[in-house]
């Protein structure tokens, strides 16, 4: 997931196929402003392509974006795109800012 600071955008870059991602967001009641899926022809993470496409589509500068992922390759993709990356995990990971809950983002937005 990628958030545009100040813009309030909820942008998602995922390896899931579009139907699976849409179903998951619907089941969770999550509102998504834009979605790119690797099966739609984008390079898979840790390649930064999906993050770069989302930023370009929405006119965002990497300094305006926070990326949150649940795997270290999500953070690698964010860093390669020049985005601050946060790992959503209950376990710490070396050289990575880790959060255990999305509510921890509120002070950063």
C-alpha cells in the first residue's frame, strides 16, 4: 500500500490479481483510490515499477508518499522508488522502520 501524504490517497501496488484484490478490499471494507496489479503487466516487487506508476498517475513526489508493506520486498520496492517504506509486522526487521498497526500512521500523515 502507498499513501500520498496530505493527499489522503490510498494507492495499492500488489502481486495479487485484480479480482482477488478487489474482493479482499470489498470484504474488508477498504476504500482504494487506485490499484496496480503485477498480473496486469507490471514488474513484480522488489522492482519499483508499480510504485512509480502510481506516483506518476497521481502527480506525487516520492517525498510526499509513505509506502506500507507486509514483506521486506515491499520496502525494497518503495526505497528503489525513493519512497519512505514502513514494514507492517509484529517482528522487527533490520534497517527498516516497523509498525505493528496502521493506526501508527496517523501521526505521519
